[in-house]
C-alpha cells in the first residue's frame, strides 16, 4: 500500500485498481489504461459471467480478484496501490430491492473509501445522474443540493446516499472524485441486456426489423421521441477519468455528460446514419413498471469540471454513434 502522506505523481510503473473491470465502463477503462502504458492493474469484479469474458480479452493486468474476496486479498497481499477507479456497481434501475443496491453500491463503496483513507490512496468512483431524479433541483453538481435530491429508483437512491456520505466525511483519501455519469453508451456493453444503451437496442432492431421502436411520451409537454437526455460516449468518460487521475484537482462530485441534451429521435436517426440507412422510427408504449420513474430530461452542468481545468471537447452524438456503430456494433469488436 502507498505510505501515509506520501505524494506521488503516477506513472505506468504504478499499480492501479479498477473495480467493475469486466463490465461496460470498467473494461473500457482497463483498455484505455493499457493504451497509456498502465499494465500493472488489479481487476475486481464477479468474473464468472461468460457474457463478460470477451470484455477483457487481450487486456493486460496483474490480477483478477473476485469482488467479495477483494478486501481479504488486500489484507493478505498488501500491494502498493497508487490509484483506485471504483467503477463497479449494481446498475440495474429495474432492480427494486433496495437491500441489493445498499450492499453493493453503498456499503461496498464505503469499504473502498476507507481502504483508500487508511493507505492514502487517491480514488475516483462512479456516481450517476440518476441521483438527480426528475430534475426538480436542476443538474448542477453542487454539494449544497445533494441532500435535496429525490432519485426515482433504488439504484439512484443508493448512489445519492453514498454521495451524501462522502461529502460529510472528515477522513478522506488524498484525492477523491465522484463522477455523476449521464447516459453513457459505447462498446463493451454487449452483456447488459435491457440496461444496454438505446443505441445498442436500436442497432439490433434495425438489423432485425429495418425499423426502430422508441417509447411514446406519456407527458403532454414532450412529443413522442423528443424526450431529452445527455448522451456521452464511453471514450470521453474514460478520458475524463484518466485526466482526473493525472491532474487530481479539488476533491468533489463532478458531472460527466456532454453538457448538451439530445432527443431519442436524434439518437435513432444517428444510428440509421451509421448504417447508411434512411430512418424508420416508430413509437410504442413505455413499460408500465418504469413509466412513473422515467426521466424526461437530463443535461449535465459541466461548469465545475471545466473550471477544474478539463479543456478537451466531447464527441458529438453523431460522431460518437458513428464510431460505435461502424467500428464496434457492425463488427462485433470490443474496445
């Protein structure tokens, strides 16, 4: 473990932990770290799922540790860890048993945090735009509004509870960042089923049927297909995560979207464009089990991250979907 109080500029010789490493964003983070020369990685996840195996093919790392064994493994092996990307979570927004989210998203995150405090390890963790609920309090990553937020599902509640806990702590890692991910899409989400991005489902619908079904609006102030979300390409997400590891600005919650909301119709049309096809977009009723918990608008206020010094631009929706469709979905490739 890193010694208490020792400041260290990271280099590819350092050991980095990635939790959720077999999942969507986690496996993309592993790939990006490999591209930057970081091969001394400790990967944490549940590795028995066969549909996730391909996410880690050809990736370079030191160890794969089962999630429930990780803390005992740390105690026994005492690796010299210099950064933690805590990206593992139960992300199923249709899982309504809060105890599942509490155990995996709240209590496990506290344990990660406490390890980082004791051993002076900087960390970044995945929060979510689901914490903002219906957006009654806006989408600003201001610590002062966290207690006022009303997430719409147990997943969002668990993420907000950890955000609240984190900003109350007096004992903190030397640097921490909680990233409120907005609608992330991109390669390596093949295993996510119902929870995969709308782009993934649209691509498969087009290949199978030649058309795309989008949810009708069940609110009079939004036309069908004009529900708005802030869609961000996973390659931008891992770039921001890496930048935060390297630069370590003020510890805080940070939004991570593009700062520009787009309609689901735009998303579907861009998916058709990636396949060089004319759009054929149809509308179906939204499933009853999510209808009352559905976000009709999200848009990240990106001021804080920009003020922290992040100056890179983001993929536009058309650029990101074009890359995703042509180079991954159409070929079956992983990142």
